[in-house]
């Protein structure tokens, strides 16, 4: 895997140290599990259960500070209204020692897919330990050893990483009906809301300020989960951080021939071309953005029968992306991600990653007209990240379940029910309603410039449709160098942490001011 030198999407989104001071402790096994509304009683149950929770204590040394923390690795059992177990939801929680639980924020973190575990956010972005993967370092044989994460969010919030059923060690323990329910858009949200309530009650954290961070499809979950927690569980979130999210799937479906899908992706393609020459910024992409949502969109609306419009956009798109003009002309100026991946470096027999078009790998079929190749980022990081999370849970957190750990479970993706008929899923209505209902809620949307899977400009155009809903701007978009997992780059991870900390501090300030007025 290399970074370029400088001078179907619903099923694709899968999106991603010091030894313990005290030996493990176990939580009482007689916890009352949290019911899930509307669940049918399972036809059968798996008698093999996950082990009791493991609690370990650690001290990690970071630049300029030392953090003492308690880690809990375990599971939460969800039941139906008849008390029958439905699923065991795996989680990993890190809590800072000697903190005031009433004022200490707690953040629930979920990855995407659907079918991805929370290991990406945990070990690559915001957890206390980090796997070092960046550019040329991303390969299946990369070392899975972890190091203390200087950019951990534990300084300003406790962290609870949740694995939905079918991911990590989490599993459905009911019958097929139960599995179908959890493997659906609404059933998934119901289960996550129930698991969060269970954890808050069990840990006596209902009074703590609560936040959510979700990546990719996890970011899509965010507004839906906020609505479900508020309406069904009686829990209000103070902030949402949506990482490389999908806000409306209709904007990402190139096969639909909708012009806005091409307009939304073009700036990320231009960013990939810029990244081959030097740093990328919003300022450097202003021209591409203006063109994408202006003349480009207008000419796309004219259609392929307007040859003058096709010629205009072909020349401009070729110039912005660095692709061959004849190729762009054959595609009528509508270049999809696969074409960018295969054609940009075809002369050198390399292919780009859809998850970070600034990273490339060798094309296994360079002479073929159509090549099947694994993604140089997503697929390449699967092995080291899987080994790292299993070793971390087993040897650092002393949690040793039997069975398989699912980092990315394609069976979940294939079985997923979208509950929308012919309508593409979207969460903009829930996001708009959440901001309107709670004037204190803060939302941060973050993307990587060179992500072709969930392009940043799609979020920008959709966010533009949501009014400010108050005197303060509470919905913000930030874009960093890198792709879907931009946080694998140190500079982007540092900027992401700083922006997130500002959101937390702002939300906490508003909450404190409101309490004083009360």
C-alpha cells in the first residue's frame, strides 16, 4: 500500500501502553437486562453465552499528561417484553478515574457497515490506545501492536464503544425472527437505544451529559438514535459527532442517474488530484465546489442528448480530476468512483482506494479490461485491526470470549432490511427535528477530502438545506486531509480531536448556563 507521492453503495459502507495496575474484577452476574420494545419471543436460544464483564485499571503516559482509567469489556443482554434474551451486545468502556460522574460526559461510539464493529473508532481514532496505520503503513502484514493514543478523547469524556449484533463478539441469541429484527434499520436503532439505556442505568450515569459519535453508517444512525433515545427511552443527547456519514443515501447512488450524485462526488475527485501535488484545503477546492453545484449541475440536468453540454463538462471534469479527456467524454462527464480508482494510475498499473483516493496499491489484473481488486485501505487494514482488537481485549482488558470476533460481517450487510420500500433512507428530517426541539444540541459533521465512498460535499449540500434554527450555529461541517478513515493520519486526527473538544466544551457551557438560570 502506498500514498501517492507529493512534488452499490448501501452494501459497501462498512464503515472503521502500560500493563494493568490492578487485576480484573467482575461485575455481578445478576444484572437486570434492558427490554427491547416490540420484540417477538425467540424460537430458540443459544446456550453458549459471553463471559462475565472484565474490569481492569490502567495508567497511560501521554505527552504532557498521565491518565488513570478503568476499562470494562463485556456485554449487555437485551430481552423481549416476556423476559426472554434476544441479544448480547458487546461493549468496551473507558472511564477516567476520580471524575465527578454527575458532570463527567459519556460518549457512545458506534461504527458503520451495517456490519462493522467499533474497533475502528476505538483503536484508530479516539480510544486510549491506538494502532499506528497511515499511508504506506496500511498493509495486511502491518504490526498489530498498540501504543498510547495522544489524541484520545478520554481527557474530556468517558467512552463506551458498542458493537451491534453480528459485529465484534455481539450476537443474536434468539431465533430467526429476532435476527431479522436486529438486522433492520429500525430494529437496529431500537436495540442500540435499549443498550445505551441499560448501560446508563447499570453504571448510574443517567445524570451525566451524554454524547454520540458514529462513523459512516454509524453517522447515519446518529440522528435516528437521538430521536429514539429521546422519545422511547427518555434520554437526551447533548451532542452528535457524525464521522464520514451518510445523510441521504439517494445522494450516493450513482446508478440512479440523479445529477446530484455526480455533483456531490466531484470535489472529492478534484481533491484526489490536488493531493498528488500537495496539501488539500477547502480554499483550494473552492473552484471545484462552485463548479460542481453550479454550471456542472446545470449541464448535467440538460442530459446526455445535449452534446454541447457534454463537451463542456467533459473538458472541465478532466481538468479537475486529471483523468484522460477521451475517457471522461465517453462517460459523458459523469465519472463514478470505480473509474477514478482504476483509470487515474492505469499507466503505472496501480489502483486507488475508494476510501482514500490519495492511497494506491497494485492492480492485480493490469491488462484486463475490467479488474477485480481489493480496496488498498479498507481491505488492507482488516487483518492488523482484527488482530489488534482481539489481542487488546484478551491480554490488556482480560476479556476472553469463545468464538469469532467479527470486524466486518458481510452477512449482516447482505441480510439488512432497509424498511423504506423504494425510498432511499435518509436522516435529515430527524436531524432537523432534533436541532429544532433542543436549542442546546450541538452537531459536528466531519469528513476526509479524498473519501469517494461518502464524499464531504454531499454532506455540505444537504446541511445547506437545514436552517440555523436559533441565534447560534449549532450544525458544523469540518473536512480534513485523508479519506473515510481520515483519523489514521496524525494531523487529521489532531484536528478532529480539537474540533470535537470544542463541541463538548460548548455543549457543556450551554448546559451549565442553563442550570444556573434554572
